[in-house]
């Protein structure tokens, strides 16, 4: 009979009722309200609150820029907390065949013969199993109910630690090329000094790049939920901006 052990991720502190992400969100809402109040006052949108004195104008301007800046920073921090939380959910099953990572309905398995080793993941903790071929990694989160036992069982199967830079070299050239193509096509489409034909080519190129990222790019299992959704929203917003800008500057 094959031996099998299941490890369950405990509640993390990134998201939930008493999380740091929640307080980032609350602080961001307050800062955003202050920034919006300053913007509305400067543009005369709030009756009775139209600064006339230089000191009052400076205060309102500071409210707009500082409040808006803090709101943006807190939004990024809250999103980062949610992303880290999404990477810490689910279960890890270790058996005679290999290691299986399950998050909701999504699962991914690496057989022992496919695993090259593991590297540490310092931001959210835990380790990442690196395959010998391909990019389908598996993250072992540190919030498992028996994290040390899980790692000990994996290392007992002959899986050892890899240099931290090794998996990065495998992916760096591909990610750099994709990023370069995306930035280049966006700049071509957005540049009003380019010809109409070149801007259309840039728009189509960026659209193709966006479809590739949303549909064909192989994200980590932990990234298929929130990260894929946020990326899709951002790419659609950028495409909408390019199309609007192209129409109004034709």
C-alpha cells in the first residue's frame, strides 16, 4: 500500500477578519476620501469649500496629492496582501507518486522523477518545487499544519535545495522578451507622432500580447485566481485607453 500524507494550510494573516490587508484597505479608503475632498474643493465641486487664501489653497492641494498618493500605496499593499493570501491556501499531498498541490478545484502534480529540487520563497515563506523541464512549479506554503514534516518528507525522497538564481535564469529571457514586446507595442500605439498604420500595428500587437498573457501564459497554480483577474482587468483597461486615445488623436 502506498504511503500518503495530506497537509492543510492554516489561516494566514494576509487576508481575513484580523488581517494586515484589511487595515491597509481601511487606511487607503480614508486617504482616498481625503484626496477626493481636496480634488473636489480645488475644482469647485463642494459649495462653501472653495479656498481663496494662499495658505488654504496649499492645504487643499496637499490634501489632494498626499491623500491620493497614500490611497494608491495602500491599494497596492492591500492587493499584495490578498495575493500572498491566495498563495497560502489549499492542501499539499505527498505520496509515492509525487507532490500534489490543491487550491479549490485547481490542482497540479509533480512526480518525483520530474522534480529537480526546491528553492525558498522569502516573501510569503515556504519553498517552491522546481521541475526538471517546463515552468509548472509548485509552492509549498509555510502555513501548512505540519510544514516541517512536509518538507522533511519531501527531502527524504531525495529532493534537495537549489541555488536561488537557477530557476530565475530559466525564465528571465522569456519574461524579458514578452515585457519588451508589450512595452514596445504600447508605445507605438500611444505615440501620436507615429503614422496611423504604425499605431494600428502597435494596437493590434498589444492586443495580441494581452490575449497571450491572459489565455496562453502558464501562471503558477497559486496565480490563477486573483492575480489572473487583476491582470486581465489591467490589460483591458490599457487596451481601452489605447483605443480611446487612438480615436481622439486620429
